[in-house]
C-alpha cells in the first residue's frame, strides 16, 4: 500500500516520497478539503495512486484517511476466505475473530493526527445524515 514497502525483515518500511503524499492527504483533509477535492488536486499534480494510475478517486482518498496502518497499527482478519474451493473473499463483519495490533510498524501519521481525522470524518458524516433527513421532510 502507498507509503510502505516490504522491508528486509518482512515488516513494512516507509517509502519517504510516497509517505509525503500520505502526509499531504491528511493535511489537506485537516485544512477542510473533502475527498473529491483532494483526489482532484492529486490528479492535477500528477501524483500516482497506490495502483500506479494517474487519476485519483474520492474512495481511494477515503481509504487512505481511514487506514489505521498509517498510524503504525494493524487490524488482522478484516477479510476471510468464505469458500476455499472458489477462493471467494468476504469482508469480516463479525463472522470471524479480528485482532488489533498497536505499534506494529513505523507510523507515517502521528496517532493524534489520525484520531483527529477520524473524528472529523464522523462529524461530517453525522452532519450529512442530518441534512439528508431535513431535506426529506421538505
């Protein structure tokens, strides 16, 4: 994923140029930019996406902003193979056990910054939901 490569010891190692992109995304968000605005800016600047494409999508920006790996933590068991014959992978919504590991690798984003971004995301989501409800009443 963007910002890291597999180190010699098998643990994630920071790729500084990509890490700067991650830091920029977090800073833009903290400064009030939305997912789409950040995606457009990165696309305009010619920054490559995690999949090495030139066009950023809002969903990619959101996934970076909500990925705990950037604060040096890891959640194991986010997905699981539902059927070993078909190899169908399913998102784990409580069907299987998950593990959260603090300080599993070097962080690109300080935990306080990551937590502040999560708080803003929750607040924006609440305000969007309440405005949708008030729009439905009119």
